[in-house]
C-alpha cells in the first residue's frame, strides 16, 4: 500500500489529530490547490475540472489539527468512500 493510500485511509477514519498539511496533501492528490485569500477560510480549486471546495478553515492554534467536521466535508466532497 502506498503512502498516498495510507493517508487517504487515515482521512476516512476522521481522526482528531489529522493535520492541515495532511489535508492539503490529500486535496493535491485530487488536483486541488489552495487559492490565496485572507483570513482562516480557505478555497481549493481544481483547474482542470473547475470544481471548488470552499469553507475549509485552516486551524490557527499551535496543534494545527483540522476539526473533524471539515474532514467529513472534504470526504463528502471528494466522494472518497466510492474510491476505496
């Protein structure tokens, strides 16, 4: 099993300690990149499909763990359960 597959399986577990960097890596695997903006809310765009994910909040506390609700939102948007 590749590192990418392991990371996706970890995301599907919706762990309390999933980092922002890990979420950005998963989104990048699906062709999304972060659009510049201000504040904590982030937008991710897939230029080839034109799809956009909005409303993900980058944590600003020292732990940098993403809230589980945002992980669920990313899983639902990417429809990851169908892939695995």
